[in-house]
C-alpha cells in the first residue's frame, strides 16, 4: 500500500501552520485583490486583515484549473504516493469538477490512485473530513475506500456561517444588485 498524500485547497481556512501540523498539503485558491492576483497561503497579511478588506475593496476569486490539479497530483504520484484531495463544495465552485477531471485523467495513467472528496461544505468544516480520512488511512484503507466512506458523510453535515452584509459578495461578482 502506498503512502497517501492529503491535499486541501486554501478555502478550508486551515493556516499553513495548522496544515503542516496535520500533515496536509495546501493548494492555493488564488484571489484577485483590486486587479492583483494574490496567493492566500502567503498573502502578506493576516486573515483578520483579509476579512476587513472584503468590506472595503473589490475581491474576486477563481477556481483552481484542471492543469494545476494535474501537475500537483502528478508530482506526488511520481513519488509513489496516492492522492486524496479535499475540495471546496461542488455546489460553490467549479474547482471540484476540475479536480475530478484531473483525477480521472491521472487514474487512467497511474491506476486508481487519486480520489477527490466533495465534503459539501467549506471552511473549517472540512477538517472533520480530513481527520476521519486520516484515521481510515491509518487503518490501511485505500484512497478509493476512504473516498467511499467520507463522501457519504457530506450530505449529513451542516455548516453555518454568517456575514455582516452582502456588499462584498456583490463586488466580488457572487451576487447581482437584484439578488
């Protein structure tokens, strides 16, 4: 059985330090701040400062593309590791579809060694799925067995969050004025 590389996108709200502590690799979901692309893993400002900027500046997001996923996953496959990726909910971003397409292409080439988890949530709620997957990996489960067990949990999990106002969702293109 190959070692499993756990990856999660930066929408998980895991800090780089927490991801390192868990043994998880973060993939950045880049964002655009007033026309300049930023890496959320090493942005040069704190999370509190980022949230304050949402109220003052135009911030946009973009999903991770298939090419980026393929390159990231391939590097671990070539090192003999299987890949288990925890994605932002399929209902919130096209990143999930791009990750699945990358996994399908690589699984044809490397065998069934890449699995994508759709937790149907975002933010720190994703850590519950990561913790469960790590326990299953310690039991010797394959990435596909872990995916099968974890994917069944997303539908039974609820995540709640609130926002101060809808203005930053409008400025970022997530809502229009009518909505």
